[in-house]
C-alpha cells in the first residue's frame, strides 16, 4: 500500500440536500473546499484563522490562500457523484502534483480540506452513518470516527430530530484520495447493530477449537446506555459464556453510540471438545444477541452467524487470546515440520506483516514455507494498519508470542510436550510496515531475544519515511518545540538504536524499483550495520533488480530461506567484547546483554552504557561507563559477569529487582594513563545498590515513563465529567464515546465509558484512566486533585477557567497563567501522590494500588479548546504528544507553534528541563 494508507487524514467540505426515506442512502451532492497544505500526523486547519469551517460562508465565491495550487487561491467546488456516492477528489487542473512530488516526495502531495453535505429526515429517528476514506466527520455538532481504511469496521449511530442536518467531512490524504458517506435507517425496535466485519473467531484444528475466545462488535444505537448484552446460541451443541469484566456489574454498560467488542468463551455442550469438521471445510453456528436494558424498552435480538475454518494440525491456523487491555485479539501460527531434528523448546520465526495485510490471509501465511525446526508466529499489530508495530502493536505481538508458547493453542494434547516453543529465541522477520517492526523490535525493544533479523522493504523511522519538514505548525515554531516532539517519537527509531544489532546476523531484502518504501531505507540500515562492525561484508543484502515493493518470494525464496535455515538452531548470538546500549525510553526498551536501564537522570534524553567485557573470560569482570543513567539492572541472560566496574566503582553482580542506582552526585577521579606519568582528572556519578523496587511507587519507572501514548499499554477506562454546564457535560460525554470508538477502530481496544459519579479510586488497581474534564467539570478529577503533577493548576469556575503551569525550574520561574477562549490542556499523571502512597504499608500499597498506574486529563476553557485537546490525544503511532501540552487559542490553525507550553515531567512528576513555556504567541 502507498504511504497515504499509513497516514490518512484529509480536509474537505461538502453540501447537498439529500432526503432520506428508508433503507440505505449514499450522499451524492457535496460542496468541497480544498486543497490546503497538510502533513502526516498533523491536522492543522488553515481556515480556523478565518473563523473555522462553521463560521465561513459555504459554497460562495470566497477564496483562501494555499501554497499547493497555481495562483495560491482556493475556492469552493461542487461535486455530484454517481449513485454509489464515491467522491473522487481531483485537483489536477490547478495543482502541479508532479512538480511538488519532485522536490518534496510523496509527502508533498498531502492536502487537507473540507466537504459538506446536508440531508433531511421526515421524522425523528436514529440513523446509522459510515464514511469510508475519512478519519473523522461531524453530524451537526457531534464528531464521529470514520472508516478511514475502508475496511467496513466502523459504523456510528445518532438520534436526530426531523428536518435538515449537516454532515461535515474532514479529510487529510494524498493526490487521488476519495471517500464515501452512507446513511442507514434503523428499525424502531432495534437497540444494537452488529458489525459483522469486526468479528474474531479461532480456527478449528483437528476437530477442536484452537482456542476458546471469540469477540463480536456491537454498536449501541439507543439514545441511552445499555447494561451489556446476553447471548443465546441457536444450537444445543455449544455453550457460550461472557468473559467477566473487572468492572462492577452496575457500571459495566455500553454508552449510547459506542461500538465495543463483546468477548466470550465457547465450548462444546457435552464437554468433549470434539467438533466434526474435516480440514478444508467450514463450520457455522448462529446465536441471538440481546441488549440488556434497564428501561422498559423491548429489544428485538440481533442474529449473528459465526463461521469457523477447519484445519489439520500442520497447516497455518488462527488462534485467539486475551491481550494486555483485556480485549480479544488473534494471530496465526504455522507449526514446524521436522520437530525431531531440532531443539526443544523450538525457536519462533516472529513474522510481522505490512500495512493493510490481514495476518490470517492466505496471501501472508502462504508467503512462508513451513520451517523444519521453527514455529512461525504471524501476529496482527492489533489491526491491518494498527500501530505500525510500535507501542501497543508490538506489545500485541509479544502477548501472542507468550500465549503461543505458554498455551500451545491448536496443538493436539498428545503433541503439546513435543511442540513446545521458546519466546526468548526469535528469528525476527517483517515486510514493509512489518520490516520497520522487525527493525524496531530487534533494536529498540528486545534485542536479547533475537537470533537473526530479516528486513524486507522496511522503513527505518517515521521521520525519515514521511519527512516532518512540511508540517504546517513548524513555520512559526521555536526550535525547542521541534526538539521536544522529535524526542517523543525517536524512541521508535531503528537507526538510533542500531548499535544493538552488532552481534545479530542480518539480511536486508528489497526490489530495486520499490516506490512504496524506497530501497534507500534498508540500504542505509545495512550501511549502519557494517559501520558498527567495521566490516563491509558482514551484512547480507538481497536486492532484486526490477522488482517493486512486493514480489513472489520477497520474504521466503531460496535466498531468504537459506538465511533462516542457517541460523534457526544457532541460539542467541554471543555478545561482542565491547558493545553500546542506547536508550531513549526505559518504558519500551527491555535491554541489551541482560542490562536493562530502569530510569534516566534526564528523561527523553539519550541514556547510554558502554560495556567492555574484554577481560571477562579471565576475570569475569565487565567494565561499564554510563551517561544519563540513574538506575539499571540485569535481567536473566545467557551471559553475565561475576563483578562489575561501574564508572570506576566495583560491585558484585545482582539481578532485578535489586539494581544499581545513583542520585546523580558526581565525584572527581584521577586516572593515570598506563605507561606514563600523565594523570587525567574526570568526574563520574556515585553508584550504590538498591535492593527493592519501592521507588516505583513514587517515581517514574519503565511502567509509567511516558510519553502520553504509554497510557494505552494497559486496560483503559474513559470517565467524563458531569458537574459543568449542560453543554460541557454533553461534549465530554460525546467525546468519551468518540475516543472509545477511535481506539476501537484503530487498535480494537475494549474500553468502558463511565460518568464521573460512577468512578471510584479502587478502579486504578486495574485500569489506566482518561478523564474528560478537569476539576471544574469532572467530579472524579476534583476528588483526586492531590495526585496531579503539582506544576499544573486549575483556577476559576467551569465557565471561566484558567490553567497555570509552575515554571520554577525553568526560564526564571514563577506561575504562567493561561485563560481566555479556545485554550486547551492535556497531561499525563501518576494515579497516586508520592507522599500518600509511601505512607501506606507495603501490603496496603499492593492491595490498594498498582505500580505504574497512569491517568490523563483532557480539558479546555471552552468547546474549541476542549476539542483541540481531544484531537491531540495520541491515537496513532509516532504521534508527537509529550507528557503535557497547553494549547493556545490559535492552535487550530497554527499547530504546535500555537502551543503555550509542552514537554515532559521529570522522575518526580515535576517540570523537566526538556520543556517549553511561552506567554507570547502569534495572534
């Protein structure tokens, strides 16, 4: 898929007068205002300078400046589509796309705009709406998630009065983009809608379910919450039982307009587990799904038929499992062929797919030969596009790996001992987006698990693949802003972390004519690899002349298979005598050589450890030189020292949770150069041994090191405020449902939405929490103000809010105050105040709390400020959102240059030096 499929977000406007009577209806009349400049992972609307799309005339002769078009002026165009409603955007008459592409690459062809259409209803009713090719859209003032990838996974519902309504589309995409919006009427007795395309089931392997977990997707179309659903199989052969939620039953409901996964377990009624289903056939059973409502409304059940593919053991098969957020996900696996000739437990070929690829599709599973001695695991990244194998995407892969090796799904009971696998012995391979994922895993996540690395057509990092220089918000931004945002996403950069590959066998594979991921990327990775080893021939390259992005054998022809076979049984490579550990975020990096950095002195600046084990064979001593490291320790690994010399200080070897720690104090040391009288005076930090992990309760640790996106690495609740005005409460409730639906679409998250009166602090023991509204509008946040980072302050009432940021450690100190229209705020926080949590006994801490618990607060002085904050919550990979941001009144059209403050918290949740604060913005 082209780059635009990775980075959808376009801006357009449409207007028509479509009358909806019954059934399905595509909107065919649109007024469009585009193209304006845009860039990946940025949604800056230049029209906000003129009042925004809601305050400018629609369809008139007005023009606006855009650097993309000839003559620099853009006006309205009217589009009438065919009956299928597909809007094909074409600006070739006034945009020289070839010229732009020649100097800026494909990123230069990104554009934004608006499209507006209207439709009329005869009566008040609930309708379903879906817009494919669009990331977000509005019906009247309600924002909704689009089906941006056109996979049929997103449907929205809304209750509307009779009369005319506006559908407003925001599109950000590339040359040749298109979209389509459909309205579907509902039945009076209907309370839920099942999205068939978003159903997860396991395969049946040798006449048994490979795993018991099933998930369907249910949309609540009532104008009120429902208390979950009940399931009724239409056969006596199977029993189904809902997976119990950690939430109390009285608050475990589905919000109005919320699309949520319903997870359950299936088993045969007779307990035998046997299902008569020969390989090559399919098996189906149907069940009714009923809404459980506390109201008097009667609910007609919805029918769903579950279809299972039947396999024989040895074929690729799909299994399901419970992921880190308690959702149900799936992966595919292919067992090894010649288990007798290998080792037990066997290694795993960890194979990561490209963008738009379904991990269970035959096109992907069929691209691999059955390995003689190695399991093949094909995880999903949570979705076809998911998170680019970063953050929750790669965590999903590791959860699938653990489930495969710990439970052996799909393996007949009499073969389970024989087919065990080792999750710490991996041959890592990926193509395209998965090629990036393979690099990312082997360099920045867990190089100690990697036997070999195969990169096929993979991009190195997002900033190189989709350059940032076209960002609209960079024009007026201070360089420190760019530095901060770059620090957020650089934790995913394979090139920065490439020193961890120094002992890992690697091959790069691509077609010489790849115009999707240019060969430049893997060639650069190969150059870095050879430079690290000072050997021009150690890295292997297989570049196929004349081939493009995908071709037969790209991941598993004779060349690639020979590489895999050579290293399948070689085990984890021995460490070199000298190696370097680079770490930008202890929260994502698991370590190299068994060494795991637990905490930096200054967050989001590089932490480094140079390891010299030259004399370890004779003395068993490793010499370590550190930079910007506050805590580190050793995980279990196949190599380890007996003693360490850390910055000149001797210690015995210990394993985590005991670790080596410093308060950053430096001492001067005199070093005599061997063979001479020369003495050099240097300084180094003072190290000691810390014997527990109590510090993780009060300080930032790998569990909560940030940035904000890390909050999504755990089960999530969204809690909206109800103590502001009616308009504020409605916006926060709608925004909670919207964000839940966004995360359901992008990563199939399973998220409950609660109102603030239902929240209690004991929920922190299971969930990270996103709060819609601060203490003036959210009762739950009001009750926990003492846990919020002390630099953040809330002042005034709900209709006259002021935010403050205490800047005592930076730029002269003092409180900076931010108020007025359209100001937004969002920040990451611990769930506990350090003083309160450390006053509890250890037993009380572990029963009443959870290490690493995080929350985020989203707030705004008005509806625009709140919406700007909401849209800056990170829902995609490499989204540059640090620990906190205060958005100024003109953020909508200025982007990050319109931020009053942004940056990071230090280890004690105070303002870090790596932060930016200003009270003077462009007006």
